[in-house]
C-alpha cells in the first residue's frame, strides 16, 4: 500500500538558523526513511486510505505519496492528487484580505458595514474586518444555522445577529466570521472571490492545481474522502464555503504557498509588492490567546515550541469555546523565530500545515480521512524536530 517518492536530492548539509544540522550530508533517503517511519503507523492507526506529504528544507522540495485516492477503483495518490483543504483555506482568505489592504481597497481597521451597505445600521457598524479575520467579532458561531442556505438569508442572518461579548475581547473559531471577511474583501475589489483568488494569488505564485470548483479535466485527480463508515464523500456546497473551507489543492501547491510565507530567497521573485505585503499580513500577530498568537489564518507560537503547546492551541476547547483574547497593540510583526501552523478538515479529509522561517523548513500533510488533530500535530512535530534538532 505504501509508496513514497522524494523530490530533489540534498547535496549539502542542512543549515538551520545559520548552524550546520549535522556533520554528514542529509540525503533524500534519510528524509524519506524518517517520513515513512512516521506516516506508515499514522495511516494504519487511523485507517487513512491515502496521504500526500510535502517538505521544504532550505528551498529543496521533497514529496511523498501514500495509499489510495479512490479505494473503489484503486487509484493511487500522486503528486497531482487534489485534497480538500478544509480550514487551511482560511490562510488564503487572509492573504486576499491582506492583498486588498495593500492595494488600497480596504483597511483591516474598517468597520465591516463600510463595505456592504446592507449591513449598515447593524452590529457590524462596530465590528472591524480584522475582528472578522481573527474570530474576535463577538462570538459568531462555528457554522451558519441550517436555515441559512443562500446569500439573501446570509445577509439577513448577519443583520439580526447580536454579539455575545464585546468585539475584540474573545476568540471563537468561526466560519461565518472569516467567511464574511472574504466576502467583503471581494466586494471591495469588485470581482467574484474565486476570480480574485486566481488573479491575485494563484497565478502570481504559480499555484496550478488549486480550485474551488474542480474542473472536468481535473476530476480524475480529485481524491474521495472517506467517512468513519468508509463511505466515499466529498464536501457539500454551502454559504461562504470558498472563503472558509472550500479550497481543493495538491500538496505541492500548498507547499509553494508555505515557501512564499517563509520568504525563501527567490520565492517571491516576480511577485508584485501588494502580494508580498499580503503574505506578510497573514503572519502578523493581532491577538494572543494563551501561548498562541492569532494572525489572518495562520496561528503562531514562539519557536522552539513543545508539542504540548501546539496540542493546546489546536484543542477542541480552542475551536468550540470562546477564549479571552489579548489584542496586541501594535500588532506583532511577522517573526522568524516562530512556528506557524493551520489545521483543516472536511467530513472526509484532514490536513495540517506548519513552517518555521528561521529554520527554512515547512511541512504539508494532506489525507483523505478526517483524523484527530492531535495525531497530525504529533506526526508533523516529530518530523520537524528530527530535521532541525542538533545532535
């Protein structure tokens, strides 16, 4: 069942934070053995049909593909396999909002109603775009109520919604919160959200296998997710799904976005200044919640970071319950000595992305089963630690 393919061979010592990781050259075979030994038991324990793992180490990319994208017809996972990213989509939403700000179309300090006349006179007169993007708008819920099925009903819902806490005081993870940021960003730029993503992010960064609606020609590469009962499933359409959880992409495309965030030399060559500022905006820290710093999509921790802190920051209590938030004034500039991460899930898929700029190392793990965040984080932390610790 297991098969792996590593990308470019390492021909020089790994330089981590300016120091040599080991006296001997670390070859692709060593990295492959580490990833295989970590992923094989993970897949077995959680009955994961297929996975793609992508690593960036000092600008060298390594790709590993395991198992099946489609159990019914035996299609294997490949470099071109598309996975549902779930909430990893939110880091792209944050980047588009940063792009709109850098382009002068909006300011994150603007009130939400400033960019949609239908919200004028509602509580969104007092809620900023930044608070929407950081889930601190006053405890918008994790999901829309089932009765909200179209744009009109969505706007009616926002108009009647009332905060449970003062905006900026608490963080409650919410698709309607960051989803509205994406919606208003598109309003400010005057084009459909999906079009803007393609023009402002995907094309300039070279993301060639990232879609909100998978085109007919790519459907053969679109993996099936699997439910707890092993039924093949894919995400259902929903209000603001593209903005909150609707992106499908290859591990390689997500790794390319990670490398742009790490600021690897040459990764932003040919990218215009608004996009460079946009990517930086996603890593800016706006609120502290315990040991975690909330950016626009990305969540960060001072590096080095213990796995226990990552687990705490990604625990169910952080997702399902409101937590007191400390606004950072001024915001915390993007850090080199930090670990940035984001989990994402749909009913049939589970992903995790993490990177450390100072170490120039990043990892993308995409699977076609929704398995526990704890298992994803522990596996990624093990790989990253093994590749960065000094013997």
